[in-house]
C-alpha cells in the first residue's frame, strides 16, 4: 500500500490499542471502589451489583497486549512495516500474479497455440495455477488430482474427451453427468450380481463370488447398461459414461459404492465458467492442467520398468493388497478394519494419490514406514508388520517403492482409527518399538541351503507368516521363543505350523508347496484368512519361491527346532464301519490294526451313522472327499492338527468356497450351529479326528461350549463364512 494508507493503518491500530489499554486501566482502578453488595440496576427482579472485574481477566488482557506489541515489532502488521523477522507469506493468495494474461500470451507469441504449447511457459502456468486454486481446487484438489465424484485432471483419462476443444467446452459450458437409479427397476439380487460383475472387470481385482453370480451379473449388465457404457463396459465419452473396465473410479469403486450408485443413480454437475473467466484465463487453466499431466507423466516415466515389475512381484509376496484393500473395495485404497484389544484401526490408502495416499512420500519416508514403523504423520501401529518388513533388503525396498509410485490414484479417504486412550497417542508407539521391536538381522546358518535361506527371507520378511501364526503378549508383541506356535485371530486359529507339528501331521515340501501355490493339496484346502493369503499373495509367486518357503517351515530353525521323536500320525480311516460295497472300492480302508470290543464297535457304528447323516454326503462315506463338492478329511492337515479349534469352528461357522479357481472350487459348507448340540458335536469331532486324523485325545463338550459361545459373541456362529472378511488361518 502507499505511504498515506500505511500511515493511517499504523495510526488507527495504535489508537485502538491505546484505547483498549485505557479501558483496562480504568476498570483496574475502579476495582478498588467496587462494592458487590451495591445494586446498580434491576431488570425483571434480577439485580446487577457493582462487583469487581475478575483480576484474571485483566491479567489476560495485559498479557495479550504484551504479545501484540511483540508481534507488531517482529512481524508485519503495522502498515508497510515488515517486522524485524523479515517474514514473508508463502500463500498462493499473497503471491503476485500478472493480471494481463492476454498480453502475456501475445508476448510469448503463443496466441492460438495448444494448451500443451502454452504449458511450456512458466509464467502462464503460474497464472493458471492461481486461477485453478481459486476456481477449481475446491473440487479437484490443489494438484488437480481429484477426489470422489470429482475427476483427476492430471492423468489422461477423460469422461468427455481430453482434447483442447473438449476441455474448453467443459470449462465454459459445464457438464451434467446423470445416471438413473435402478432400485425400482431391478431386484436387489440383480443389483448385487451386476455390482459384483462390474467390480470383477477391474484388472487384478479378485472377487469372491461364484461363476454363476458373475454370469448373472453380466446378463443384467448386457440387458440394461450397454447403451451407455458399451458392450465392453469401456464407456462413452459422448455421454460422459465412464469406463467400468479399468481400475480408475470416479465414484466409489467398492462393491458397496457401486451398489449404491446403481440403486440411487447420480447427478454430477460441473458449473459453467463462461461468464466468470475470459478466454485467455481459460487458456491459462488449460495450460496448467496440461502442465500437471506432464509433471505426473514424467514422474512415472522416470521409474525403472524392470524395477516396477520386480516391485509388483514383491508386493504380491508381501500380501500388501490383502490388508490395504477394504472389504470389496478398490485395490490399495485402504479401509480394512482390524479389531484389537485396544480398539479398531483401519488400513490406509497406499496408492500414489498425493493427498489420500502416499504419493508425496519420499523414498526415505517410505523406507522408515516399512522398516521402522515410522509413518510420515506419526508412528505406526504394529498391525502394520514392520517387525517383519524390517528384514526386506534395500534393493527390494527400492523395487517396492517404484511399484507403489506407479499405481493409479485411488481417491478413497483414510478412515479415522478408533483406539482407546492412551493407545491413541502415536508417540507411545515409539516406546513400544524400544521395548519390543527386535532389530537383530536374520541369521543364516553356514550349512543351510540356498533355497532354505531364500525361504527364510520370504517367510520372516515379506511373507510375515509369524505375524499371524505366533502368539502375542499383552502388549500385542510377538513372543519370539514361541515362533509359529499358533494364534487366535478373528474367530479362527492361525494354527501351529512349527516344523514338529508339520512333521507329525505328515506335511511334505511337495504338499505344502501345492497348498501355498494353489490353495489345494492332498492335505486339504485353504479357507478363512489363509485362502486370502493364497488368493492375494502366494499363488503369484514362482513355484521355486513357494517351495523355498515350504522347505524352511518343514526343516525348522531357531525357536522352531524339528523334533522327530513325536512320531508321525497314521490315520486308518473308518475301516470295517464302511458298507461292504464301499470297502470293495477302497480296500485300503477296510484294514484295521485292532479289533474293537462289541461295545466300542456299537458306539463307533452309531458315530459313523451320525457322520453319514451330517458329513458323508459331501465328504464321502470314506472321508476322502468328493471332487467339486468337498475336500478330503482323511489325512487332512486341520483334522490331524493337535488343536481341534478350527475343526470345531468350521462346524459351527460353516464355509464358502475360496473362489481361487472356479473349476476346482468346492461347494459351500453349511453351519451346524443349530443342528448338533455341544455333546454330540464333541463326540462326532472326536470320532472323525481319531479315524481320519489319527488323534486319540478326545474333544470335550466344554471345549465345544466355550468355542461356540465365543463365536456367537463375535457374531460368527451360524453364518457361512464370507471370505471378504479379514480372517487369518491356514491349512484345512
């Protein structure tokens, strides 16, 4: 401002401060003559007495004056006075911008040039940036990265076309994207099916749904949606109908969000700016948008493609997508809840979105989060397995970083954690790290094989198997000397997978490799959280890497020493209990090492009859399972396991197929929660574990009662298990 107005501002400011100081001094002196018993006036029988002004208020005013005086001396506030600190604002609103854009464009000899050409002029881009922050950033965010319902303008994906003409039309005339709601036209089942089908079109997105449901969804889509979105679901820019077959979502891309959109429709409006912006201002905006695309494209182009490919493989090995994808949500968009004794926390968006994801993280910040549990905005809860990821090499971390930076933006906002005090104070996690985080490097014995070493690196590092299969103490830290001895998570037991347990249950490197690679093996089928691990992680690894993991687990290590003195289980099957016509087909099961007493034989026949009524139709009269219907129970890893928890839980909860491979999936298993009482279920499971698993220790009614109560309390009992829930388990 000029000198005249600067002086006036200084005078008026000082006059006001002096006036307020006089007021304070006046009331300070008046306090000495105040009489709280003297009535000054009365209003509706409410007396106003001549009480003294609280001294605390007067002292507060005095302190405020002192700070104000200090501020005016040190910082700008009195007219043109800049203050002793020589402070200058970095806000866009205070930065000088030339107001004659037309003159700038003419001087740059760029009149009539494309937006891309204009984006080469830094002055024009700077002016466009200022205009964008004023008119566009509220919806499209400050870097044009977009958010839910407002598109990303820094990529090359355009609803209405991305030519200069299209962009100019969008700014001047506005856009109105309308989609009708279908809840009064389609049934709820049809909407569920078509939403699931649409979600399944996204590359690398695995949907837990049967082939029938996907085919039904496709039929609904073809009958109702192709006129706008096209037969290939790739959209129509003339209508502004988005491409539904890519992995970029303008509106909520979770199955829940897609369902809501189909039910209720949309009415997205972008206002017209023809009456607010001149043509040259619109050119500057176009230049800024092109500039933002160039910046983003150059950033991705500079990433090493080989490193990205390697990083993607390592991200599969680390099972990143399982935790950082909400139930039915967009890949890497976060939002998956983890219930802990200290409250519920939610996984974060780790896409490259600059605001909602980790797009603004430096490599150093990414490294610290992965290795030290130190996030950009505070320490991380150990639900993020940095206690395992700390073992990832620098080279592999670089590759992971490159892959994460190459991901498309996901505009899902992070959910707030709901942690109780004091666990909601992030700084306290530094104390947790000091007390419980073991930063010793992995040890590799000199006589170990190269594949064993590779297996340990994958198992203890990216695979973070110990995080689920190892018990935790009261502070939720892993108990190191109980490595792989099992842990209860979300109503499933992530079972003991020590070398001794695997040996006793007759797992081999080959059968465990099959299990981890395909979810199926001669020892049973993955279910619960372990099915999620196979689906999102281990099936993408090479067979060599999966075999290395199997070798490491079966061979053993420190705190996981193989003890072969336990012997191996050798279940004999149902033997003579199977009808003769079945025994002819399965002669190996008709043999028995002992001859039961008449009483024992009668009891076994009764229990076998109960097995036939409840289990035999699917798992077969011999317990060997039926192709395409149910897996084997004979020699099944969970039936043979020393802990019967998961066998009991499966009977009470039921199961759905893992949907890893539609052609070899099994049928759903119904819950027996209301079919068998605790005593009958205990006897049946004891019988099955003895005959088909080789375990002689009986399952008690009290065990079943406790597990049933726990599952009912947690809301798991009587349901067919939904694989989109965050479960953690291993071999069936």
